[in-house]
């Protein structure tokens, strides 16, 4: 399967290549704060989230959330404690405008600090859990 070798080569190049993109970002990036390996994992998580949002896969997005979580729905904060409840509120939270924040986030310019990794201007924060799996920690309204 030649595509497997190609994918492996691309991943190897991505891990080995210096990150010139960080120099054009406005803030401290994942690479700056945490190094190349975390940057690769954060970008993979961002792309997984984008894929699930584009497919309007509410259960798939719900699986990426750490519960409980508070989210903004039509100007009100809603505490969501389970995947089932998240799925019920999915369309009110992930409006097309909100999804655009995720779609337009430059991969290599996600801000990071000790609280996690930020998408947009803080609309979504995510980080690795104790098992190393990235999970959405915070969902804030897109202004």
C-alpha cells in the first residue's frame, strides 16, 4: 500500500521540520510553549474537531469534551454534564458562526499556556487529559 508509506513520510517530515510558521503568529504558540510533539498532537486534535464539525457529527464532537463543561447557548450559560445532554445542545452551541472560528484557526498559531491550547480568541480551550487524550475544556461564545 504505497499511500501508507507516503503518509508515514509526510508525518516524519512534519515532525522533523522546523516550524517557521510560529514566527508569523501573534502570540505564544503550542510549539513555543510545549515543543513540536505537542504541536503535532494539538493540530491533529484541531483537524479532528474540524472534520466532525463539518460532518455535523454531534456524537463525535461530544466524545471530544471533558465533562462537566459550561457552554454558552443563546446568551445563557448552560452546564452540560453528559454526552447525551451535549448532543441535545449541540446545534445551539455550534452555530455556523461559531464553527467558522474553528475552521479559520491557523494550525500553527494556536496560543498555548499552562491552562491549555486556545482556538480563536478563547472560544474553545482544550488540553490533554491524564491519559494523554485531548479534550475540550471550555466553550465560550464567539463575539
